[in-house]
C-alpha cells in the first residue's frame, strides 16, 4: 500500500520530462515510504501532456491530472492536494533544480513533524532570482512569523490531512508552512541540494516575486483573522 504521493505541478516542461521520469523511477526504488507520483498538468501548450501519458503508461505508480486551462501554480498544487489519498504527500517542481532523492532527507523527520520544508543550499539561480527570493522571504516572514528560511523551496513533505484543510487562494504555495501552523501543526526545515535549471525558463520575474508576495501577504492576514478552527470534544 502506498504511503507517500509526490505531486509534480508543471506548465510547458516537455524538455525536462524525460530526465524527470528517470529521476523519479530511481527514487521509487530507494524511497523510505512506498511512493506514487501525480503529475498536475496546468494546461500546458507544448507537448507535455503526450509525454506525461506515455510516462504513466510505462510506470504503474505514475498518474496525472490535466487541468482544462492554465490556472497557475497554486491551483495546480491544490488540485493535487485534493486528489491525494496517501497519509503523506510531497511537492516538487518539474525543472529538477531539486532532486526527488532528497525527499528521503525530509521523510526522516516526519515522525515528529506535520510538515518538513527544504532549504536550498548553494542555490544555483541567477543573481536577480536569488535576490528577489531573499527579499520575498523577508517580507513573508514579517507577515507570517513562521520562521521558515526558504518557503519558496520546491521540495516539501506534508501530512495529507493538513494539506487538504488548506483553503485555495492565489499565492497558496508561498504560505504552506504558515497554513500548517494555523492548524496547530508542527513544522521543520532542513537543507537540500539545489541545481541549475537546464531546460525551460521560470515564469516569474524580479518584481513579480516581490510585489506578488506583498499582495499575497495582505490576503493571508485577512484570511488568518477569519480562519475557522475547531476541535470536537465528544460526540454520540
């Protein structure tokens, strides 16, 4: 029985899919939990979907969801959260700047935590991308006080019951640790490897990251004040 699902949201990543399949298959053999894989195709306009279907036909543990149009990363992640049935789920990008083998580093810490977030060490990005990421992280930490150094790291493990209770909103992917904390969950962060992007391009620029994060932080504060939490004491 599968205990772990890795969600891979993607948009126009055809050039990376052959390498990605190879890395995921290699991880399947060494994973600490029996693992299944779920591609979330966010309305790609290249031939990603054809390649995804071929991958799923070749590998029993691989599945996909195709969204009817491009709705953005947060929507793709939420679609994955809603579909997962295993006790734990992971999230990674399709560009292989992080590797699935590092999920074992995160999974080793799930006994005591409800979410484990990666921290990209020796980050292999352009100067502007690294700087905008640092600024965006400082803005987000000031608003959320979640203590996370690198919430933008695309390598995370979350207990599925917590993930499914996270409401859908644009910018969701920047606030996953904070949303677990809102549920009184325990979070942890640990360093993981990071590599240059070989194929394709990032969909976000310097100002998009900074101003997008600021606007999303305001939305998060609004939602936090209205977030519904309750515990059942007894029932009959």
